[in-house]
C-alpha cells in the first residue's frame, strides 16, 4: 500500500515535469512523439528509415533510451541530425525528468520535431508522460496477434500502431487483420500503418502521417502565437 | 532516494518469500524454472512444445504470468498438465508472493517440475527471485543481436539462453553467433541452445537439458533427504 502511494507520488511529480515540457514544446512549435515497443520490434530501424526520408529543412532531433549501451544513438547519428542517448542505468522506462535534462543544452528554437525512442518495454514506459503529443506503439509481426489484449494500456494510450516487419508475413503464423482487430478492441480509433523497414513497404504512408501531424501542430502553434 | 529505499524493502520482502518457496521446492523435490523474455519471443510456444514432449510419468505443472488475459493458460492447458494463469493486473513482473498464492491449493507432493512463464518483459522480472533453480532467457532471432548488451542483467542472471525462431534465420538480418558472443560478453558461462518451435530444430537438445537438470536436482534432493 505504501508502495502504491509512493508510486502515485512519483507519477504525479512526473506529470508536473511533463506539463512543463509540453508547454515548452508548444512555445517553440515542436511536435513530439514517444515510440514504445517490446525490445527488438524495430523502433531504431523505423527511426533510421524515417530520418533518411526527412524532407529538406525539417529540423528534427532524436532522444533514444536504453538501459545500457549507446548502440542506438550511434546508429541514428549517421543521418546528421542531433541525437542523444539517454542511458537509464537499470530503469525500465524514460521519465520526464530524463527528457528535461537531455534537452537542457539544446536550443529548442532550432527544432520542429522531436522523436523519443523509449526503452524496449511494452509495459512500464506507458505510465510515464514525457510531454509528447502522441505515443506510437510499434508491434512486429513476429510477436503474436494477441499482444494488444495482453498489454492493453500501451495500445489504449497510443495514437498510432505501426505493424512492423511485414516482409516476414509469409514466414510467420501471424494474421495481421486479427492483430488489428485486437488492437481495435482495446482502442477503437487507433490508427494502424503496416510497415517493413527492410523492403520499404508502408514507409511512404508513415512519412505522410508524420508530415500531416507536424503540419497540424504547426497550425495550432501559429494560432496560439497570434492569439498571444 | 525514498523510492530507492522502498524498492529495496520490497525486494528484500520478496527475497524472504522466495527463500521460503526454495525450501518448499527442495523439500518436495521439485525442480523449478523461471522463463523470461520480451513479449512475443515465444515462451508460450516453447512451453507447448515442451509439454507435448514430456516423458511419461513426469509430473509437471505450469504457472504463466500476464498483465491481462488468460490466453497462455488456455493454450497450455490442452496438454493435460495442471496450468494456472497469474494475472498481474498491471504489474510488469511476477513476484514470489504471487507464486506462493498460486501454489497454495496445489499438492506439492504431486510435482517434480514447475515451469514459470514470466510476464513478457526483458527488464523488470529479473529483479524478482521466485525461488527458482534457474532462470531461462528466451531471445528470438527477430530481435537484433545486441539485446544481451542492452539488457545485461537478465542475460547475466540466466543459466540458459534459448535462441528461438531459428526457422526465420534465412529471412532476417541476424547473426546468431554475434548474438551469442554478446551474451557471453555479459555472462561467459551462459549455456545456449538454438531452437525453432515451428520446425522442431533444437527441441531435442532442449528437452535433454531439462531432463539432465531434473535428474541432477532429484539426486541432490535424495542426498539431502537421506542426510536428514
């Protein structure tokens, strides 16, 4: 019981910092996404394919979380955008204070888009608001159709499910329509895009989704600025 | 800081219950394994293939943990052995008290082998001793070679790594020798078995491992009983 009370306190402290981050993102017109998945679902590969398709002039940065190693940051830094690794040293999720510290020495005026790759974990990251505009859950077709039912909180809170590794569909007993219907049981308006980071399927649709969201966010930010 | 102190208290309470479980397993000559992996690495499939290959007379039972759903218990119950689902209702891992409660109405005298399938999570379950003789980490070949480096605690504490879904090796950019060498960086004496639950590769070797461990455990238990 004591533990529950303390966990609630930790979460409400996290929410306070997340609200501060959200206000900063609004002020600087930054659109922010929080990518959540199991280990090995392909978050880093998706970000690699996304960065190499960035339209000219898009000012994007990446924060990538892991318990150990800076492998992901090294993979992502090759595309020339600012990338920072957050090593959580045992913690199973990113929290808002880690994001705040990581952003402290970046000029937010120079950013339009912030992509946050969470620690590979389909459970704990969901509880920690990072001030993002939307969560994206990545599920790979090798993981079994029933994951949305087994980990409902993550699929409920996400705005978009990326169903990744579709190139493997011929080789795995995975019915993607069933996985989508399970996801819709948990979250009926969840958007779904099928993607293969290996053969490129669906990456155009995903980049259009991202462009559209950045555009909508910029319109909202401009409206708020003119109202001030 | 306060949180850290409380977490330590929770873990030491867990260790106390785990020690009690371990004593019970010893008393009743039960060999107990704790299976840990990412969501979708194939723990349930591995247990299905294991149960259908059980030698006659082996008295085995399964506890399977999930945040929601009893899908896994229903899959595993088809083989005629006692199976119980532990639904953690949000918790990202099994703990020793959950195991103790689940075992309360089973006669331990009727068991030789207890297989515990943890919640799909490569991080948190590792911290919670369940009184098991050994942890087994299941890694699938779709997850990327560097997972042992990114989640070192789990691979460090495991006695055996099952490298699952080897049937997909021709279709994924995964070098299993590299994954094994990363695992050995973290844990030089980690045993490794390559398995496909689809085409059966490696299942014989895995069942022999299990037989050997059950046999060794029975010899130890008999020695302890005669010394009493």
